[in-house]
C-alpha cells in the first residue's frame, strides 16, 4: 500500500489532482475557523465548548457534525454541506413524484445538468432559511441554552442581515469547492468534504474522552480502548458495506442483421445496505423538528415531554424512536430508488432473464422478494450502528460528539472506499499496483 501511495505521487497528473484536493480542503478548514461578522469570538468559543458536552449538542449534533464543529462557532462555513445534502435528497424524492424530473433523469447528461442546477438553487434557498434560523437563535440567546454570554455584538437589522448573507455565501463556496474537487481533484467533491469535516473532529473528541475520566491513566486507557473498539466496528462496517447479493442475468442470443448478438451473462448487484446513510439523515432530521418547535413554543405538556426526552439526543425514548425511524426510512428509501418493475421491463426488452424465473411479473416478484429480504438485515444494521454513540456515553462517559458514531463511521468508510477505488483505477490504467491489494 505504501509503494502504491508513492506511485500515485510519482504520476504527474494524479499528483496534481491529489495536491489540488488537499489545497481545497485546507481552505475549507480555514473557513470553518473564521467567525461570521457581528459574532463575539471569545464568547462563542466559551459557549460552544460548554455546549459540546451539554444539551445543545444533542439538538444540533447532525448539522454540527457535517460542518466539522463550525456551526457551534458560527463561522462563515457554519452551515456546512447540510443544505446541499437536504436539497439533493429532496430532488431525489421529487424525481419519483414529478414526471418532469423523472423525464430529465432519463435524458442522461443534459437532464442531469438541469437537475444539478435545480439542486443548486434549492441549496441556496435552504441555506437562507437555516442561516436565518440559527442567526435568530444566536441573537435571542437560544442557541446555547446553558450559556449566559452575549455571543453577538449588535441586534440591529443590518448586522443580522450581514450574518445571514455571510453564512449563505459560505454554503455557496462549499458547494463550489465540492464541484471543483469532483472536476479537477480526486473523488466525489461533496463526499470528500463531508469526510474531512467529520475527521477534523476526531482529535478533540478523543481528547474529551480522556479528560472525561477522573484518573488520567484511566482516561488514557479508556481512550485506547475506544480506538480499538472503533477500529473493530469500522472493520465490520467495511465488511457489510462491501457485501452484496448478485442476481445472475442471462441474455438470449439475437440476430441483428447478419450478426449474432447476445448470449452473455451478467448479474444485478444488490447491496445489503442498499439505502446507504440516507435513512440515518432522514431520522435525525425528523427528530430535530419537534425540538425546533419547542424553541418557539416552550410551554405545554408536549413541549415539556420533547425537551425532556428528545432535546438531549439521549435517553430511552429518543433512541427507540430513532431506531424505528431508521428502519422505516430504510424500507421507504429502497422502495423509491430501486424499482423491480422497471428492472424487469428493461431485462425483458433486451432479452434478459434470471435463470429459473420467467420474464415479466414473476421476475418483478422475485426481485421484490430478494430486495425485501436484504433490506431487513440492512435496516437493522443501520439502526444498531447508529446507537453506538448512546452506548458509548453510558460506558465511557463520552460526550455527544463521540467520534465513532454510526453516521460518521458509515460516511467515512463509504467515502474512503470510493476514493481509494478511484485512485486505484487510475493507477491500474498506468499499470501500477492498486491500494486494495
């Protein structure tokens, strides 16, 4: 692997791509530390440090994780990639509902460019809404419920508008960074940015675990134990993410003009975790809505129950609802992204069939049956992995930014594997040995 890594840097164009990607990531981390105008940097630093182990961390944990901790510091990149992720998911769901978007998806490259443009505009709209929400929470003193310091210098309209526009512009720059990495760097740009932002929190999180113990020696032992357990869990995630069920497909021979075509055999790869990390993001977003409601209406039995059971991001009810939502969204997302009817029609159109299964309706039923059997363990796997932070809080006295959390592990492993495969494919083109050998 070391020799393959050296070979990657010895290749001029590949070295240029890697260095370009690293340069963009340095600018990204620099922007994540620059505070937004009108923000009291010293006060926000004190409040954010307290919030990482307080109740606010549970409310904003998902967005704060994707921003690399920039949200709780109200930096110019505070919103991170969350608006882009949300808009991408919304467009993907609307593609199933709106015929115009479905037509664009089937048009190939030109249609995908249109959908990408719609995603960009929707990202800006969501960024304005989220920037307004977090700015007003900061101005009203509700961003950190346990901090009494003033984190903004002025409550005037102009400074507030400047804060909103700055955070929105930061999201636009991050979106541009992601496209630059995709076009001129290595890997999928937005995925690499998410990977970087999550990995940037690891050192501080591990140090918090060490400091969370009364005895320094015990803290060091616990930190090493957490690293060992995290590596074992990561190995399990790699194993499951690579697992797939291959359904064999045979194509019959056909006469096209004077040539005999077909007769080849292939397979349909169905992953165990067909939904990826999307169900976890959906579940976290749904659980965030009632907490956001209590910020504007904090009285009543419902608000009291939500504040007690959901706001902290821990507890029996939170984990139970989170687990059930992940199971539900795993089935829901797989059902709208994998259409057995469309797959069966395409196979029938080109003379393909599954050995032992008749074409048409029997093929549809068989694909649906296999998919449902695979989704069950995949959904349970997502739910169990996502509960790792809650277990860590109980066992290791860790904070809610536990580094080996389910979502962070799934994203880092997935992005890491895809990026390494892309580099490996480029090395193979130059007759070099790949990373995974």
